[in-house]
C-alpha cells in the first residue's frame, strides 16, 4: 500500500460521507421540508431577498454535496458548502453552545478541507483533468 493510495482512500472516504450528509440536509429542505419557513428564518437573520438566499443555501447543500461525493468541481462545491455552513455555524447558531453548532462546524471543516486539498485521484475532477485535458493535476 502506497502513501498515495492511502491519501486517495482518505479523500474518497471524506468526500462520500461529508457529501452524502450535507446533500441529505439540502434534499430535506427542498423536497421534504418547508422552504417558506426556511426563507422566513433566512429573513430573520437579516438577509435581503430571503427566498433567493434560502434556495441558494438549500441548493448549495444538495448540489454541493452531490458534487463532493463525485469529486466534481470539488473546490467550488467545497466553497459553496463552506459559505452555507459559515452562515449556519456563525450567524444562525453563533450565540448557541458548541453542541448546537457542532454539526455545522463539522461540515464546514470537511468541506473546507476538500476545497483546499481537492478531491484526489479517485474523482471526476481527476478523470476530466487527466483524460480530457491530457494532464494530471497534483
């Protein structure tokens, strides 16, 4: 087992479980939740155009999470999740105890790590860079 293999296995593990978790939250907001209520909560935080920002947050969770799982546009997907989780952890739950904001901080940390490291060799990012553009990104 090489160090590169372990690195790719670790990044895949992180991508799949972080991506599935955050995508599940976005799915719940959009398909099983109350987007009008979520929009009211976004308005309560002081955001202009709360419907837009509520949908942006929910879609960043759903689409960003799926992209993380696939390793597709990983830095951008990670950034989308980092921004959304920053709002959740530092604005929505800013005055709450650590236990309340812990999940948002975990997703924030995982997405930030993937945003900075990239998806690894076992990803669609690596496939497209390596095969479509004829070069491997390291």
